[in-house]
C-alpha cells in the first residue's frame, strides 16, 4: 500500500473513533436532560436558524449588495499585492 492510502485509512479510523465518542457523550448528556430542556434547545436553534436565514435572504435581495464598496475594493488590491 502506498503512503497516501495508509494515511487515509488512519484518518478514517480516527474520524470513526471521534464520532463514536461524540455519540456516546451526547447520548449521556441528553439522557440526563429533561424533555422541557431539549424542547427549549430545539426551539431556540430553530429561531436562530430562521433569523439567520431571513437576514441572509434580505442581504441577497438588497440592491447593490453584490457590488463591493471602494474601501473593500482597496483592501482587496492591497491583499493582492
């Protein structure tokens, strides 16, 4: 086997191990929480996602949002140099 294949296999094993530990840890944590807490976390996450989604949508629909300002353009030219 090549060195790249071995590294990919090692990375896959480490990833699976990390995911298994996260799964067990989250299971333990959620088993200790009450139903009211979990519903509050889920509803809070939904509200945050909706606010973020609507803000992104509004930003895309704003006219001229795709045109960078002079300050941004100047910064880009400085970074390119």
